[in-house]
C-alpha cells in the first residue's frame, strides 16, 4: 500500500509555486501599466485637458481623484481618475488643474513624474518570482 502523503505534499508545493507565479504576473502587469503611463508623463505625452479635483482618497497612498475633461469636446471624459505630479497641498475639492491623460492616471502639466508604483511593482515581481523559483526548487530537492 502506497502512502498518499508524499504525493499530497508534492501537489501542495506545485500549488504554492503556481500562486506565487500568478502574483508575480499580476505585479508585472501593474509595473508595465504604471511604467508606460509614467514614461508618457515624463515625456509630456498624453491627451491635454483639465482635471476637476473631487475627492481625496487614501489607501496605500493618498491622492486626489476627479474628472478629466479633454480640451477638444466632451468625448473622452474620464471620471474617478487619479491625479499625479501636482502639489497636493495646494489643491482643494472643486479646483481645476491643467493635466495630460496618460492612461492609468492624469499627470499635472510640468509636474514631476512619480515612479514609485512602477518601482514597487517591479520589486514585487522580482521577489515573488524568486520565491516561486525557490519553492519549485525546494519541491524538487524534497523529492530527491
């Protein structure tokens, strides 16, 4: 009679490895999305328009969220989008700010690009992938 314990442990190692790789993929997606938008912001690209500050929200960090209205008409209005690159202390609800819509957020005109989320997502990708490889390697070593 063979024991099911070694097989169950092996399956568990593979599940943990798969979950870690999925989390690394999620972080990588965030790094690419944020990095692309931040690169556009750093080069002054994006659709010009106006941002109307509406709510100050805090989760991991605090940011102004509001409505982006492009310069050319009402087509392309985006609601509940994050403002970056502005002096947040000088903004109150109802204030309008000149911005560029770079996709994931709007960037204040002449504001400094914020690379923090791109760096954090990149580091998360690396660390989770490293743990996934370590878990996979440990499962192989355990079988030997």
